[in-house]
């Protein structure tokens, strides 16, 4: 364990530089740069609110915050895992020339996405205050679903980074799977009908939905975390991370033959 920590600390500066590079590359061709991180989710919120709020007769003043919160968390998970699929192949030139622990590449993809995600939370705070959705003491509990979100993304990312080296079409298959995941995250619809019919379990088997739901409890509803779904998401994330690390460590020496 000490060896792993020492190895990580030795390459921490490389990790930091790689995170910066990923962020710069993401917005390199954009005139607005990282400001687009704030504008994009705001525009999407306006469109989705108009479609699923105004046209469907939902006049709840917190509905735009409901949509934006779900959209931000889902977009981080979607974007970070997509980046992880390409992380090893995308850095093939570096991997062939210089030795760096290979797990740093998917990790930097997740961290760079997490940084931009953190910046985008600013617009969530602004929209909440403008619409009169004021924070309560329970907002401090939001750190729990945010940590769970990172664990889930890390575990998934390590698995997908490994698969992506050997099966290049996986990126497209994962894109299709993300569409299904999006619809089971209740991003732009309320779950009242599911709860009334006793079918909310369809959503609760999705750990990402469990995380989004608890995040909304803290920032919108002013309610405590739901322990059961938090534990489920934590268990799912930890198991996924363990599997991902084992898969990655077992196959990383073979990467050079396939990139």
C-alpha cells in the first residue's frame, strides 16, 4: 500500500498537468472557453423547462432547478466515462514513449470532468437563488452524493478504459447505454407516477438515479439523505471500483499490443 501511495505522489504533478491539458483541449476550439461550462447547462435547462414544464403544465417554480441538478450530475457521469473509454488509446503516443502509470490517464479524464462539473455548479446556485429555492442546513449533506458520484464514475471509468483498448466499438455501445441510463435518471420528469404505482424500484436500481435523488433532497427539498439508497449507491460504486482496478491492473501490460 505504501508503494502505491509513493508511486502516486511521485507522479502527482504529471496528473495535475494532464488534468489541465484535458480541460484546455476540451474548450480549445470554443470562443467562450470554460465560460461555456456555465452557459451550456443554462440553455439546456431553459429548453427542457419549456418543453417539459410549460408545455406539460408544470408550474412548480423549482422545476428548472430540478432539471438542472439532474442534468449536471448525469452529464458529468456521461462525459467522464466516455472520456475514459478513449483515455488509453488517445494517449498511445505518450504510453509508447514514456513510462507513466497507465491508471493516471483515465483518472485524469475523470478529474478534469469533475473540475468542470464543479464550476458548472455555480450556475445551479445562481438559478436556485433567482427562482427562490433557498438552501437549508441540509445542503451540507450534498457533499455525500457528490462523493458517491465520483466513486461511481471512477469505478465505471476504469472498467471502460480497459474494455475500450480491446473492443473499440464499445464507445458506441456505451453511448446507447447512456441514453437508457438518462431516461432512468428522472432528469426532466417527476417520479410521482412511479411512486404512486409502486414502480419506483425501476429507477432505484440505477445507482446514478439514487445519487441524483439524494442530491435533490439536499438542495431542493431541504430533506435529509435517504440512507438506504445512499448505501446502495456506495456499495455499487465501491464494488465497481474494485472490479475496475483489478481489470485494469491485470490487463495494462497488454495495452501496448493493441494501441
